[in-house]
C-alpha cells in the first residue's frame, strides 16, 4: 500500500475556515498532511483543526505558527 503523497507534512492555510479555504484544508488532509486553518472565524466543520489568527497582524501570525510548530514540529 502506498503512503499518501503528503504524509508527515504540515500545512497551514490562511483563511481556511471559509468555503474555498476549508476545501483546501480538506484536500491537504486527504492527501495525508496535517492541515490547519488560520482564520479569525471558526470553521463550519468543528472537527477541522483551527487556530484563531488575524493574517493582517504579524504578531498574530507568529503566535499561530509557533503554536503549530509546538504541536506538530
């Protein structure tokens, strides 16, 4: 059995809670990556990994990326 193409990879998607963004998160997840949404709004799918983040604010992005790094390396 083949390993998924993105197995072991980590992906962050800014704006990942909206329609297109959540579809991207889902596609990355299905390809084997750990995909997390960075967004100001919670995703409709409550099972989707999400971090509250304002991509317009450097400190908010740095905090979110640090959290992903701590959790997933």
